[in-house]
C-alpha cells in the first residue's frame, strides 16, 4: 500500500448530508475509505450513506448536532467502536445568517456561533485524544475565506470563522511535537453548493450564489489531497487567494464596496426573511449543488463592477509604487 493510499482508512465527516459535506463523502468513498457520516437530518443522512455505499464504500450514518458536545463525543466513540481507528476527521458542518446585525434574531446569532465555532471545537476536543492514543490522525477544518476577511452583513458568521482559524493555528502548535498528527485549515471561496439556499436571510436580503463561485467537488478533492498530503493551510481556489491578498492590502475599499452592493440588494428584495437551517435541520434540496444567480440586476451589477474596479486599481497602484 502506498503511503498516501486512503483505501480502508476511516474518515468522519460532519455536515455530510448536502453541499460540500456530501461532495466530500462521495470523494472519500471513491478513494475506498470507510465513512462515518454525521448530520442533523436522519433521512438526508441515510440518503448520503446509500450514495456512498453505491460507490462501493462502507458507510454508516450517525445523526449528530455538532453544537452539542455530548453528541459529538458520542459520534467519535461510535466511529472508533465501529472501525477500530479514526484516521481523518473533517469538521465541515456549518450554518450562515446574513442581514443587518440588529435585525438578526439573537437566537440565530447564538446558534451560528454554537454550530460553527463550538461545533469545530467540539470535533477537535472529541477526536484529539483518539489521535494521540493511536499516535496518528489528521483533522481537516473546512474554514472558508471568511477566516481571513469578513463576510459583509454576516457578522456572526465572520466571528465564527475568524475564531475557527485561531483555533486551528493554536492547535497546530499544540501538536507540533506529534509528527503524525496534523491540524489542517482549508480556505475556500463561495461555493456553488446548497449552503446559500439553506442559510438564514434577514433585512430583505436574498443573495444568490454568483456564477463565479467555486465547485464544491473541487473543494472535496482538496480535502482528499489534504488527507494524503497534510498541510497547515491551503487556499483551495484562486479567487480565495486573490480575495485574501486584496483584503490584506486594501481592506476598507473591499468591505465597503461589497457591503454597498448588498445594501442595494436589500432595497430590491423586501420579503425574503427566513431562519433557514440555523435553528432546524436543513430541508430540501439535499444535494451537492445549489442554485446560482442567473442574471443580477443592472444596478447591482454596475455597482459591484465599479467597486471592484476601483479596488483593483488601488491594489495595482500599491503594487507598482516604487519602494523606498
């Protein structure tokens, strides 16, 4: 067996019933992994298990709410009981709420933090003792570019993602004396997944997935590659790397422009408020791909293009400025 051969290795994936999580489950199944899949919705989880079994993998579903530590701890214990070892753990379950912060229900704000930040902390806390006991293991945190730059009108989401990046980098230091235990962070841009369709939206904001969004199956491939060749961090698509670089150089023009674009969308859509899947399990469609924006309005398109053009000019001028 090759060192990076994943055949018969065990992977636990949270948020595996749709979107990026389902894409990851399929990708690891094709590698011959044994899969322990977790999500809140039992029926959708059973469908994900069946999909992976049809790909020839051994797969088991364990309904889990990652915001509850006892449930995550149970997930880790059951995974170990079923397979005898856990080689990879993918922290992936997450929710999002967009809208004016003061118009977002406080219970939704709290749950975004519980699911995203505490969910990842719960996963790490449950699996690290197992990794240390067996002297090997890879924890893969699907963080998002939101760990490096704020998501406009997504305050709680941004707070959770910045927190996850801090958690990841801190844990990397803690396991630096464990040569075969790795903590990895993935930083993808917006995905063409069902995540946006399931998200909570307030303030009349009904932001659709842009056509330029990344393919969740490519992100799943990056997870598999991280399992084979672990790295501390990876930007999984060019746009996420470009966004990080641009925000680090000109943060105010970037956040002000994107916020202005979303404010315009709020004015255009006034009856779209929904709690999405933040407080309850995700509903249909339970698939990998979501619905992308077909044709943005002329006003919003012009504002976005103008703002990005200005930001790009500032970025280039700083790059070309002679150094002292």
